[in-house]
C-alpha cells in the first residue's frame, strides 16, 4: 500500500503582500530613525533610517518566504546581467540631458529636487557618504526590485502583463514622492517622477522578458551609479560644476 502525500500548495503573490512588505520598511525606518534621533547625530539618522527601510522590507519578505509558500520572484543574477549596469548608466545620462532644460527652469539655483541628495552631499565624513552611496547602488536596487518587480509585478500580472507593466511603474514612481523636496513639491515631482515612471516601465519590461530580477537589479544599479559618482566628488568640484 502506497501513501501519497498531499501536494505542496504554492500561493501566488498578492498586492496585499506587497503592501505588508512595504509597510515593514516604514516601520523599520521609524524605529531605527527614532533611535538615531535620540543620539542627536543627524548623519546617523540618515544612515539608520535607510538601514531600517531595507531591513524592514527584507525582513518581512523573509518571513513570507519562510512561513508561507509563495511563488518564485525570480531572484537570480547571472554574469551576463552585468551589461545592464552600463545600460542603466547610459539611460540615466540620456534622461538627465533630456530633462536638463526643465530642471534648470524650475531649479535655477541648482537645488536638488530630492531630499536624499542633500542628505548625502551634506554628510560630514567620507566614510558615511561612501556607505550611503553603497546603499544607493547595491541595497536600494536589490531591495526595490525584489519588492516592485518581484512581488508587485507578479501580483498584478494576473490581470494582464500590460496592466502590470504600467501599474507597477506608476506605484514605483509614486513611492518616491516621500523623498522629494517638500518645500518645492510640485517642481520636484515634475522633474523626478516622469523619468522614474519611464524607468519603472523599462525595469518591468526587462523582468517580464527575462523572467528574472537580475537584469532589472543591474540596470537599476547603473541608473543610480551616475548620481552616486557625482555625489562622491569633493564639494569644491561640485561648486565649479554648478
């Protein structure tokens, strides 16, 4: 007599899962940011707030994977994916040049439309600045692709690939509103959100075509790499550029 075990049920990712994982990042940012505020060190606030966000997102995602059967998000990286770093870098340059006239019109004094840029450039030590750049080039692409193109895109594709393509890009760009310059919100939104929406479309399409997150992670890293390189320049060099 043979005993046949019950088949393993793999549950699909849902929009609710995305919201819970995203909220985990909010909680992480709040907790570690509050701890840093108690120290009175502004630089530490920035670093721990970012660390809290990524730890919160990845921690909740890990709990999902560990305790509940979920479909694969395609988290794999191959050597050939490294090419996408260059593509992301070039894509960022192209978008920056395209929007340069509008950016100069809305920010004639060279202000940064995103608060995180001011945070990194205002860092007091090169060590801290380097840590923030590593977060932007390594941790942010991996975590955001896992969240937006891994979980959200998969959840939305049940309503169609094209719907998932545009909706995931819209959510991705909208999520960056929290990082805009609140004193000049609409100007920042006009400059920052459209290219992020286009980037979201490209990242989603690359993921759909490859079936993996590796190409999107590398392309996203290349996109952030240009800004990271500029931010590592000495202040006197940046002043000459401006």
